[in-house]
């Protein structure tokens, strides 16, 4: 897959990654400054969103499946305030990760997981596009973060883990 990891093609992947990161930071920032998401009334906006998702479980072709509605009712709604903070700050952290190219795979997986949950809750909006870009960047692999802080951070982390693995095998 030399084409995918070509340094010139990596510029395209970087632009796409930074664009995706900007989308996440923008969405998260709007939530963080909104007291219905973060602050004195945290959870109110998410509760409204989740109740709207529950309304989409009816009919012959529901937008929200019963198993996901059970998750919403039993887990998300009782913990709406906690989930409100997780979603708001999670979106910003995913955006920072992608823009800096630091822990890119973790950021892509977390962002993809959030997009998937939004779609499972019956929301289309830009989520399919963001999910598709996330999938493409995951398939591209290292080409998506050649230009980014992972280029420096990952070898350092690998070195640390290799030392720990080496030290633990010596002790046994």
C-alpha cells in the first residue's frame, strides 16, 4: 500500500483529518458553552435528544431499534448529566486529537463510536459523512498521521512499553 502512505498523499489525509477534527471541536465547543449541556442545567439538552430518540422506536420501520432504546432508557437517561459531560468534552478531545495528530487512532475510534451512537439514536445529519471519513482514515492507517505529533509520540510510547515488557520478562 505504498500509494496510501506516500508523503504527498499524506498531505491529503492530513487535511481530511484536520477537517474532521475541526468538525468535532466545533460541535463540542457549542455544547461546552451551553448550560443545557455543561453547567447548571447539564443533561437537559441530552435528555431532550434521548427522549426524541425514544419516539423514533415506533412504526413498521423504526429509526431506533428496541435494543438501543433499552440502552437509552436504562443507562443513558438515568445518567444524562454524566453523559452530557462525556459527550461535550469527548467531542472536543477527539477534535484536538485529530487536529494535532496525537493518539490519532484513539481519536478516530472515539469519534467513530460517537457517530455510530448518534446514528443509532436516529440522527442522520452529518454523522454518516463524518463516520465515512473516520473509516477511511482508519483504513489509511499511518498515512493519516505521518504529518502530526503521533510521528514523535508513538515511537516514544513504543519504546517505553518495550522497556516494561523487557523488564518484566527479566524478573520472571
